[in-house]
């Protein structure tokens, strides 16, 4: 095995070569003190052996020095190692040398490394922007592996995320995810390390992403703005696509289920010596469904979508690689709704929505030296959405709504591995964004310049590690952001590892909050973004439309990004090698949350609104997860999260003093937020037999949560809670392996989602009981 | 116009003795033992008004006299204290009428208010109603797409203190419902918009102090 680090007594280190051999040369003076060297008794030596994806081995041994018979002979060191569980041969006899050096000689030391608890070689990139073993990251990171994804029978990533501990699906103009109590807008969603765009009302619809060509999904909880910038306030979800090394590989999957839900997807990998290609195609459709029979239109509309993606890698030289990625996604939705034209008139309309999402990345990876890796990338993405509304009765055109966003990001990142102890990452780049929509007459453009640096220091490699990061974002339309982050991990023993981190996260004001210029013609109110409010209000004043100004535009302070400070700390405990307990406690304090508030009153009595930094939120809680491997074939996972999410409520009340006279009392309290469950949990049982049979039973629990503010006091009162729910999914399948050289595989699976047929109009992503059959072929 | 049904619980009850004790004690202290035969005697009257229609046809307010418990439509007189039209409330002074009235919105439960403040009464003006017409800022909350959907529900623990049109009587008032028949807003019948009873029918309760210039309830 190549690249295994071997460190003697924490002072001198080397790494294994391609054959897995190592030659550790150390000065005796480095290993031992002068006092120790003057003795002939055995001296203690430790060897740390570590590699990505494997449990670090620590060898305790003794070194004994025998003086040479002649004065010119420096004598002989002999080593004795305590043979621990993984060591098959633990004798090392170095020869003598005039400079007291250890040398690989007579008998080699065989060391067999054990894979870590997760699948061997689970390497994550999201936590540090560099490849790092999941076991060695200083942050709370969880990984959904390809095996878990393919075993789940899911087709869209929302279905697989919903089962994870501490993640809660939300529904607000698309299916989003709630992490540590934050709405979907506060989690950065990335595909191969590049942000996905096209958020509607803050939600990036997770149903846009197929699970087919995904190798793993990495979930980092807690703010990661120090590395990834805006939106990484609650966490980061990074979707990593498949990479194969076989000369040629292909897979195909077909699924059909209730509501005419069909999914067809296939991947083709071709790997040549200097170039590799991957092509992925997917089509997905459903008739949608209706949960409330009294309303016009469906809860989830009929849709069909398609994804095509390509990635090509060319090895230009030994030290230079070029990777090109292209992705195209198109979705069409068809729905019927009742629209209120004015106070008395309403009309039924049919909406045809089309969404197009295109992205392209060109990346050069240059390794000038073994320890240095530089990546130059250019990411381009565009998202457009068009809605055509037609009156059903008359067939007449009613309205066209459109929205188009582009995002470009050139970026340069360099990683330097100075030694086993120090590793640095630095990078900088530029983001340019444009938007056009009927609600943004100015076709706004914004830019961000950013730079970041991260330093990892391992005083005891494999045991103790500290990471510090800092990122600076300079934006054209809001105040610049400085986001630091510190994290540490300490492996107390083979079985116990602690993690802790503190950092800052931010979320940039979105286009709506910056540039909106919208007047509701029926109700007569106006909403301006923070960058359009001065000019817009001035125009209204000149036209004599303003009756009263609450706050002069020149008194408005520059809008700030919503920002947080957060703490995370937890531990992994391996009660047995097959029984892991993992926990993380979190605390987030968010300030400057952007809220809409009136700035002036029009002569019509209606208000003019703009956006202010007003709100404050604290979320805190903890999660715990157990992962048990039973008798090779069974895996049991169970998770639980406790969450306490509160918003600062400031109320001014008019009450009376003892004399009955009026007094104003201002109360500041943190009160429970809506749509947050204090208790959520899951249990997942997977069976994968050697005979090819496989099965999964998954239960997802959601505790009671505040549903709607009946008394408009801004927080969830006890009588505003919706009751708890539990969703069960069951699937079973069989894999047949053919004994030809290619070893192709065929898997047939059938399953029932939402076994107990739970539905709730407020959680439209639960469609009621659904059955499906799926066929997967792997060549 | 729909008929207005009113239920009177016109019980000219004397305020219980303990109710007046603090005030009496205060008076005793101030008077240093001297007796004053002209001390005003509290005379409160509790009423429940059901389904007062405020349909606002042709923009007309349904005007109500809290002292007599009678409805009228002549806004130019001082024969009314509070007016209703849809969700809008008016009071007899300022831009709304010739009277000396006014209103205070107190964030206190109806039963906790035992004394009207001496000052701070708001009058309607051309720009602003004394009781804001918006959801959550005046007397009601609008539920929008929430639960029950598209409903006007009175804010809890809000009491209106009204100075009557003559400027010398005080009343405390709590709006109980905006819908005909004062339905339970959590009932299935109310939650379904199709079966919900008609809006713009006020049910409210109030206590008026019939003794002039006395602020106790």
C-alpha cells in the first residue's frame, strides 16, 4: 500500500512507497534524550502508522543498544515490538551504523492495517477542501455511501436525505432541507464542489437531483463559510458523482411505481490510459398527486424532467490533468390553480412551468511537486424558469412569468503538504451573478471577490489535529464578510475520538432582498430591495404618492449579510469495533436576519416595504447516532436529534400602572419557531446477504412542530402544534451475479414507501403509500 | 339590512364591595377622615351584544351607543360611541364624529382591567384610524393561508377602553367574534370556507360605567 505514514516516537517520519515498503531513518538523538542514551536498559519507542481510510496503528516497542566491540564500531540497536492484533511479524533487527541509525534490514516489519468503521477509504472533501479520511476530519461530517443509496431504492436525493439523522425536509417552493433548525436557504448545496443555483424563494429544489450517478453525499453540519462562503451557515451538502477505474463500465436502472412515476437512468464509463469519460442520462416523470380533494389543482403537480451530464478527464502530463464537466437539466410541470384577479373575480388557470439548469466546469489540476497541488477552475451555471398561465375556460393567455440567473466563478486553489504536521490550503476567486425577471426591471448584476486560507496542524499526527480557516468575501452590494473557523480533534484511544469546532457563517442577502422593485397593482403596496429603495422611494415622492415617511432613505444603513456564530462538539465511541456511537452538540446564534418592514405610507393607505436586518435566532441541540454491524449481513442505524430553535420576539405592549394610567412595556424573549420539531429520529435496518438477497426497513420519526401562527404573535404557542408522525419504508430485492469475466450484476427490487399511508397537507412530500419495482443492471 | 339581535344582561349590579376597597381606602386617606356625601357611586352595566351587523353597505358604519345599548346610523350626532364597518372601527371624535370620545387599545385581558386610564385616548384622523386596520396591529388577526384559513379572529388579551361621545363615560370592550352566530373557529364547519357563517357580524361584550367621570369598572 502506498502513502502510508510511519512516524517513530512522534519525531521522525516517512511514507511507504508503491510496494508498500518504508525505510525509516532516524537519529537516535532525536528519539531519545542524552540521559536515556547513556543507559543500556531497553528504551521505549512508539511507531504510528496511518493512512486514509484505515485505523491508525500504534506500535509500542523497546530499543536496546549494545555497544560495539571496537571503538570505531558504534554498536547495535535491537528492537522488540509488542505484537498487537494486526501485526503478523513484529521483529526488526537494524544493523549497526556509525551514526546510530535505524535501518530496514534483516527482517522486515509487516503491518496490516484495518479498515476504519465506515467503508474503507471513505474520503471526504467538503470539510477541508482537501481529500481527507472521514475518520480524521475535525468537523461533524456524515456520508451517505453509494451502497446505501443503491440499497434505498430512492430516485431523487431528497428521499435519501430525509432519512438522515438531523435532516428534515421542508416544502416551500420546492423540497428543501432543514439542518440544525435552519430553513433550506441556509444550507449550501453543491455538486462536485460547485454550488447549484436556481433557488426559488430561497429553496433549491432537491428533487432536481437524481441519485443515480452519485458516489456519495457529504453532509457537513455547522457553518462552513470559512471555506465555502455565503449560504454555508447551517451546513453544506456536497454531492459527489461517480468515478470508475475499470476500462469500461455501464449501469442501467429502470423504476416504475404508483402515480405513473417512472425513472430511467444509465451511466457509461470509458477509461483509457490518458483519458476517461463518463456519460449519464436520466429521465423522471410522475402524474403527481392530490392530498386535499376540496382545493382545485394537485398538491404535487404532474412533472417530467431529464438530466444529461458528461465528465471527461485528460491526463495532459504526469503532473497536469484537465477535467471538463457538463450538466443539463430540464423540468416541465403542469398544474391548475384558482387565481384571484381582484376582490370579486377569480379564474381557473393552467400553469406550464419550464425550468432549465445548465452548468459547465473546466478544471486543471497541476501537481508541480509531490507536496503541492494547484487547481484552476472556471464554473459557469445558468438557471431559468418560465411560467405560462392560460385561462382554462377561455383558453386565453393570462400571464408570463420568467426568471433567469447566471453564475460564473473562476477560482484558483493551492494545497501544500509541508510535512505530516502541517498542511495549508489557500485560494481566491471571483463570482459574477446576473438576474433578469419581470420583478427586477434593472436586470441586476453583482460580484463577489473572495480569498481564503486554511492551515492544519497535527502536533501528533493521527492523534491530535487543529485546523484554522479564514475567508474574506467582498461583495458589490452589501457589507464585506470575514468568516473564521477553528476546529480540533483528539483521538483519546482506539475507540474514542473527540471533535470540536467554532466558526462563523453567513448568508448573503438574495436578489429579492437587494433588487426587488415590485408594486402589487391590486393591493397597491410596493416592495423594494435594499439597493433599489432609495431611488424607488424618491420617484414615488416626486410623483406625490407618499403620504408619510417612517424612515428617511438616507438614514438607512447598508444592508448586512445574515450571520451566525456557532459551536459544535461531539465524539465517536466504538463500543466494539462493530458498534459505533456518535454524538454532536450544537449551538448557533444568528443575528441580522433580514425581514421586510414598512418604510413609508402611500397616499392610498398602503405601505412601501423594504428589507432590514432585524431578527435574531438561537438554535441549539444535539444529535446521537448508533451504527451496528451484526453478523456481516445486517446493519442497524438509529439516530435522534433534539432541537430547540428560538427567535427573538420583541413586543411592545400597552398596559396600565397601579393608577390605571397607560405605560408601554417592551418585552424581549426568545420563543419557539414554527416548523421545528424538538424531537426527530430514525431507525434503519439493512440486510445484505452473501446469497444476493437484500432488504431495508426504514422508519423516520418527526415530533410535534409549530404549524401556523393563529394569533400572529410570531412564535409557536402550545395550541399551534401539529402532532407527531412516523413514516415507514420497506424494500426487498435480489442481486444475481453472472460468472463471466466482467462479472455483470442484475438487481431486482420492489418496495413500498410510506407503508402506513401517512399524509399531511402541510408536508406535501409525503405522497401517501407508494409502491415501486426497480431493475438495475451493472455491466 | 339584517335584523340585529341583541341580548341584554342588563343587571344593574353594584360593584362588589371588595372591588372598590382600594379606591375607598385611597379616598379615606386623601380626605383624612372627613366624609364627603357627594362621592360618586359606581354604576356599571355589563352587556353582551350578539351578531351586530356591520356590512358597510354604501360605506355606512353601524354606530352603537354603549350607554343605551342601541344602534344608530346618524354619525353627525353624539348619540353613538363606537362604529363598525367590516373590520374597521371608528369612535366619536376627530374625523369620525362631533363627540369628545376616544379609544385606547390595552394589551390586557378584559377581566384584568378594573380602571380606565385618565388620558391617552386616541381619536380618528383623516390619515389614521385610532385602532389600526391592519392584521395583528389592531383588534384582529388575519390567518391568511394558515389555520383556520382566511379568517378574521379577534386578538387574544386585547381590551378596548372607550371614552363615550359625551367625553365623560368610560367603557371596556372585548370583541368575541366577527362571524354570525359566534362560531367556534376550530370547528370543522368554520374551518371549511364553504360552510363558514357570514362575516361582518360582531359579537362583543362590554362593561360601561354609567356614572360620569368615574373610571372604575
